[in-house]
C-alpha cells in the first residue's frame, strides 16, 4: 500500500483542513460541508492521476481530436454516514462513477461489520473507499475485507488518517493499493478522537446521530420487541446467561461455567447487537461474568451479587432446602406471588423492587444499552410480579426464560416500559 499525503502538493488543502479543525468554523455547518466537499474534489483530481486511460479519436462539431479516456470508471464506496459528503466531492470529478453505499454499524463487542450490496460492484472496476477520518480503522478494515475479493484495485481517500491505522491497513491492502489523505494524525486506542483531530465528522456534517437499537438474537420475539423501542433512549436488557452443561451435583449451580456452545453463542450475540454499549453488570457466578466478557470483548464487568445473585434470600441454605422441599423454582415463585412466607426468602415484591431500583440507578447514558446478566430465577420473579396473567406454575413455565433470553426496559424509575415476548407493559411509580 502506498500512502500519499497530498497536502504537500496542494497548499490550499491546509486552508480547507483548518476549516475542519477550527471549533469556531465547525459551528458553520455549511462551510464545514463545503470544505469536506472541496477536499473530495481535490482528492478526486489527485486520484485521476493513478487511473488507466486510452487514447481515442472523438468527433467534435468542427473536426476530430485525440483525447485520453478512462478505460473503466471506478466504483465509489462511501462509508456512511460521514463518507457521503466526501463522496459527493469525488463524484463531482468522477462524474460517471457508480456509487455503492457501505453501512458499517458498531456492535457491542466493538467490531464493525460492513454491509455492501456486492451485486452492484462491477468486478472489472476499481473501488474507491471514502472515509473522511480513519482513526482506529475498524470500519475501513471491515469494508476492505468485504471488497477485496470483488475489486481488482482498491483506493482509499480520506481527509485524515492516523499513524495507528496505517500499519494495520498496510497488512490487508495489496501492495498496489493507494491511500490518499490530506493529513496524518496521532491516535491512541480507547481514547476518543485523533490528535489534533476535529471531532465526530458525521455529527458535524449532519447533526447528532439518531441511534436505533438493532438486535438479532436466538429468539424472534425478542428481536421483534426491540422494534418498539424509540431512537436514542437508554435501554436495559436483563437476561439469562449463555449455555452451560446440566447440573450433576446439587451444588454445581455455584461453580458450573459456560460450555463451548455457550461461549460461541455469547460471542455471536455480541456481534448481533448494534447500539452504543453502556454499563455491564453481572451476577457473581462465573458463567454470568463469562457471558458478558464473551459478548462484549470487555473485562470491565461490575459484579453486583446483592442485586443479581443473592438478592432474593437472607439465608441461602434455608432457601435451598425450601426449593428442594417444594420441588421447583417455579413453585417457589408462585407461592411467593400468592403472598406466602417461605423461610430463607424475602417477600417477592421487595426482591423485584430492589432489582428495578438497581437497574434504574446504574448506567443511564443516553442512546446506550446497559446489560444485566443474571439467572432464570431472578427474571422469573420479575415476570411473575410484573405480568398479572402469570398466575400458575404452568403460566410461569410457559414464560420461563431461555439461555440468553431476557426482558427489555426503558424509561425512568418513575415511568418505564417493560417488553417481554411480544407483551409491552407501562409502569408508573411501580413498587416505589
């Protein structure tokens, strides 16, 4: 891969780049957009020097002329949404080039998965990827991986590239590929923005982004439920850990961890939830912590045993004996719902109130998803109390949470929605 910083060739680029970086000029959205557009035009002119041409005789109104013409018009692939303004500038130069959009959402495990309609890509034409700011490079790398098998040549055009991303791109781009940029910034992983940087290009171009939770889980009803959640809200997902082997000994439930299938499915789930990640909260049992770690590729898990492990009991041994005596967890929950006192257990309303209080006093960052990984018993208690139609053991059995299945909450502690298997409930001042 050849890297060309064209600011050394066109001094006026420094003027345009100063427009992008200046926090005062950034407030002038139109000037910011025009500056990105103009940089796209200059990048397009520079790129034209690397394309292939043939000589053709053309007929003019007064005779003939020998002219250079492109052998193939390259395909322009903007990484949305920030790439659109840069692409429009390039398209004003490469006027006959097709445009094929690339959507590259960020998943909760930090990965980016490029979505491109490859049927629109002509395998005979080079591809020009437009990415105004290449910081960590994840979006661009994902896009390149998708395009490599379909394009004879790949060019990358950017306003800013980082010294961190360039070696990573060098590893995956062919030697003949060319990256044209207007500046090279410093970048440190896990630190927002390049240095000196300019901020979020998409927001500066088009305003604050509207985030919509996208989720593809093992369960259709859960996938359907997220469609009812508004844009840009904080979402709470309280769910059961991933798959484990069956218990053999009575005390296995304290120690058993995820099996290989459970690890695989946790990773898959993390790669299928597209929304900014918020707080990560777990039961103290290893399988819950594991689930969040494999889902998010993140070790910063907050273990909350008083809310997600032992919240329902004041005496574990007595409670375990009562579960054995009654014959099932579901029987315990239904008897607690009926107002019966069971030794070792707190009243079910107090337990559910404590969980809800915890959920709504943690996380809460706008347009993010907070994840709470717990156990079937905890979710079962919440369902029994929050859904009046769950009255019997059979009702609860029908609603019993599967592995990696959970409920979705959004709103405030005083007024929130709860979504579970196609049902939506609205609660005001619930168990306050």
